[in-house]
C-alpha cells in the first residue's frame, strides 16, 4: 500500500516539466530534421505515437489491481532501471554542459555537478508528494517564462531568414524524426512508474490526450521560435533556446532574458533529477535511503567523466545503443505488461 | 546519521508517551483531583501550610462565626482587600444564622455576595486554584470548601498591539491575563459554537491555557490532535507560548514556522472563523494558532477591513517585498561578480566605480553590512526606546555615511542593504527565516553566482513543499493548487464572494490528506 499519493493533475505537471526540460535541452543536440519542414510533421507523429504507447498503461490502470503486478515484474524493473539511469546521466551531463558553458564558464565543473546531484537527493528522500508539490508550484512560473520567451522571439524575429523548405516534408524522414524525438522523451516510463501513486483513475486516458495536445502545441511553438530566430543557421547553434532568450531585444525593457530561462531551467532540472532518483530507487525495490548513496555516486562519477569527455558523450548520447534501448522500452514495455497481465488472468482462470 | 537521530527522537517521544499520569501528565482543568478535604479545619490548614512552607505570601485569615471556625486562604497581591472584606468577611461575621448549621452549601447560597464560586471536595484543587488568584473558604466540620473568584491582581490594561499596527481596525491587543484574552475573543464571536476549553500544563508552573475553536467549523480530528500534543508536553515550567510552539509543529528542525502567532484578538477570531484552532497561554500577550500555512505571511487583518482591490494590491506588494528581502543582496553579488554581461552598462559602470574604491569583495561587503545592520537592529530593540531610536540614527547615518565616505563600502551596497531591511519588515512573520536564507543566498551567490542562488532556491522550495502543519501541506493552496482558495490568496475578492471559501478544512491539500487516510 502506497501512502504517498499524487493527483492526476500533479502527474501531468511532472510530465510537462519533463517535456519542457528535455525539449529545451535536447533539442539542439540531436539528429532532428530541424532544418526542414519535416520537423512539424515529426512533432505531430511523435504525439500520436506517445498516445499509442501510453494507452496500454491507461487500460491497465483502469483496472487498478494489475498495476501492482507490473511493479512486481523484476525483468521489467531491471530494464526500466537501466533506461532511467541512462536518461538521468544524459540529462545531468547536458545540464552540466549547458551550465558550464553559459552560467559559470570560469567555474570548475565540480561546483555545478556535485550540488545538484546531492541536493536533489534531499527532494527524493522527501518523497513523490514533495516532488509533485514542487512541480505544481513551479509550473506557472515555467509556463509563463517559456511563453514570454517564445512570444517575444516571434516579435523579435527576422522572418526573411526563414528557410525555403520550412513547409516541405517527407513522411519517411518525419517518422524517423518522430521516433528520435520519442526516444529522447522518458514520459512513458515516468507515466508507468507513477501510475501506482495516483489517487484517482478516472478518465486518465482523456486527460493524457489533452496533455498530449497541449504538449504538441508547446513543441511546435518552441520549434517555431527557433525557426524564426535562427532560420537555417539553427544547426550551428549550440543552445538554441538559451540563445533565443539571449537575443531578445525589444525596446530597453525586454532584453537579456536568458536569466529567466536559466532560473526556470535549473529549477526544472532539479525536479526532473529528483524524480529520476526517486523512480530509480523504486525500480530497485529498496526501502532504505542508503541506495541513494550508490545512485548519486554512480551519477556523479559518470557525469564527471562524460562532462570532461564531451566527444565521447556526444557519440554515446546519440549512439544506436541509447536509441535502441529507448525505443525498445517505449514500444515494448507497455505491450509486455499487457501480455503479462493477460497471462496472469488466464492462469487464474 | 539522520536515521540514528530520527530513532533517538522516536525513542524519546515513545518514552514520553509511556510515562503516564504519575509523571505529571497535563490534565483538563475539570478532570479529577484526588485528595479530599479533611473535616478538621486545622488539619487542612496544616496540610496547606506544609505544602507552602516558607511561602511568605500565603495569607490565612481565621474567623469565628457563631462558634464555627473558618479560614479564608489566599495569596497576597491576588485579591482586593476591600472586596474580600465586603463580600466575604463582613457577610460572614454579620450573618443571621444563630440556630442554623453553617455548611458550605448554606454559606455559598445565603451568606456570600460573590458572583462566581466553586464548591469543591478536593484540597489539591484548592491548592492549585489559590495560586491562580482564587481565595478559598474552609469551614471546620465540612468536607468541602469554597473557591471564591475574587481575583483582583494588577495587570496591564488593554492597549493596541505594538507589533501588529493597523490604520483601520480595532485598537485592542491581547494582554497577559488569560481570562481577559478569552473575553476579548468571546466578545467578537457571540455564538455557542465558540468553544474555549481550559487546560493546565507545566508540572510546576501549572500554567492555564485555553484552546479556542468553532465547533462545526474546525476539524475535530485536528482539535483532538492539538489536545493530545498539549497533554504530552513534559515541561516543568511554561512562561510563554513559545514554550509550547515546538510541540505543535510537525517538523521541529524547519526554519519556517508552522504555528501562527498574533497579538490581535480580531486576527485570532478571523483565524478561528476559518476553522483554525487558537491557543492562548496565561501570561502571554499573544495567541498562537494552528494550522499555519506559508501563504498566510502575505495576509494581514487590515486586508479584510478595506476595499478588496487595495487588499489585493497590498498582498502583491508583500509578495514583492519578500522576494526583494530574500534575493536582492544575493542577486547583486551574483550579477556583479559572475554575470556582469547581464547588467545594463550604466549600472555596471556604477558598480565598477564604487567597488574599485572598496577593499572588500562584494560578497564579504554584503555579509558585513548585513551583520552590522542586524547588530544595530538588535541593539535598538533591547535598549530603552528613546536610546534605541538614537542608536538607529547613529547606526544608519553616522556609520553608513562614514563607511561610504571613507571607502569601506560601496554606495550601491548601502542602498541595497537599506532596501532589503525595509522590505524584510513587510513580512515580519518569517523575519528570522528570511534573514537566515538571505545570508545563505549571499554565500551561495558568492560561490556559484546565479546557479548557486537557484540551487539553494530549489532546496528551500523542497523544504517548503515537504512541510505540513497538522497534515495540511504548508504551501497550500499554491501546492497543491486550489483555485477556489485563490479568492482569498492571490486576490482578495469582496466579502459577498468570499464568505463561502473561508475554511481551511476545504483546502485541496487538506482534502487530499483526508482522502489518503
């Protein structure tokens, strides 16, 4: 029996923060077909795929008792652990790189990595309720901040630099791009692992659909902002969303908004890393908080290694291994769960 | 390490729980007293004299009424001599009762002209209540005594609270006498649903406390929990409500308070009307109340007395003041030290010019200025009022001005510290917590710039989100978010739209906690 419970709105807020963070950080560093019109279709296809892969969980969750069966599946937990650990390392390395390059260029990377890895443990130890409340508290500021940056970037944009093929697309490339985007999102795993903490299971599918539509609009808005700001030069920009915020200059009032972006992004990443820690502990089914010492040790060591070896990290994060394991988890896990539950029901009969 | 500490605390609280009534458990005022009054008056007097041996303020006045020995027992300074002579001794000596037996009942009903008496068969109740200002009348041959409510000790008159001044609203503040404070509350809520329950806590001080709540509005589980926590207090002496505050907090080690405090009866009544539970302690000119949530630091009783739009505006000003008092010095240190590119060139020039002449780093300058300011403030509070004001002027004008002209401090830093100090007095409920966090933010900004500030903010938020006050999330109604409650939080809507939302038990967080149970 789980004592810490969260509401469905808190679940979707957590997912949305994951989306904002992964999209705002990952966007420039992956092989999205960002330079062409395929990106628009990719976002839409990705949203449809997200909905499809989430649906089995929703069906399982509507029959609450089967959720516990998924939690007891050791093989699934092991795969989820590996997957979440990979995502956590990638998120923290990207965070360190961006922080090191933009916020504290003259500071040792240790001062960036160690505080966030240690302090997020405190939030994880406090439990999912605390993380959810934190997400709920932060989300208005995050949405407001991101919206301000997006809107101002549209006002500030030079539309003459828009690429010619901005509205041309091919289905094959778009599908591939959608898969790649999907592989960078860990929403499905987070959704699955947080379902048992939900208080209410009413209309969770409908709620996810609404969330997906909002997220899709958000993704398109972010891409649009990048398009109108950088045009075809987007591929050469290291941190596009950060650069958008930095480039905004409308009268003397709206300028240098990167501080807003950085503040929100650091707080958002804090929530995401704390959440990942918490979910990792759950997949290991360990009750003692001592496991966090091991998790943070591994995270700090690997983050430091990859931060100092940027080329290795670039190769690793975009490797076929990471892509494959992500796709397998995202597509296979829900259907494996369905099959497992179906078999259990048959055995009972 | 933390688990070890946690286990120690748990063992300690278990030990306390198991100590039972023999160790001096705090009891309801009307619960059982055990030692009966002896029929022999001399035995009773001896018993009391033995207990109060060497207590020079114990006064025993023996009288003989038509052959029956009696004694009026009280403590010096607790009663008015004239009143006791006129209401007790004179009526007794002049009573027309030659052929009647002088029983306690007879004297209570036919002789004494006192509004409030307690007829008790217990000598320990007499001992306890004479220390609270009652006088006792013991009669030879009677197994019961009379407690006479003749308290007339000197106390401060009701005056305006110094710490919670309002431009519009009542000018009454709580005083040190519990009974008067209870009257101030009762006068404002003339309804039978207002319950004022008395308890005594403190094994030696036997301090009276009053629990005030509205039955039917307050959550009875919370009322029960408050009583339970108060009964489990194992202190010998309670001289101020601050002694019991930690026992009402869910988290002892948090820097943020989860118990509210007010010196104004109208504020306490407002809180009680929202379903909160007020606790008044004898000898304390303020009342505490629970549950207390973080957003309440932005509220003031005056918000409800003036037009709603101004009430709303004042809340937003308080929110801004909190942010300024928390972040301004740290942001200045971070921007000027690490992120100069984010500052507009004119401001950057000003900072460079002023800091070029000062010998200290900005972070050291900020810390030093704040420490000096806090010392001046502390000295100003402790010193007699006229000297305190002079001290403030000396501190602000002489030291500040001299430090700048000599070149020890930069002008921008003096302005920032002054602005921060002013803003910190807007949200006084969490002054100490804000002060502590401000120092932490300055240090973090000095080490890691904006990154340090944001990481510390995240840590502070985690702490705030994990706190609860009687199982209600501390950040409620922001997290968990409750839209209906925003009518009296981010905005203060006019009363016709407000009245239905004013109940703390209806907050989203409170509902969630109930659901979980």
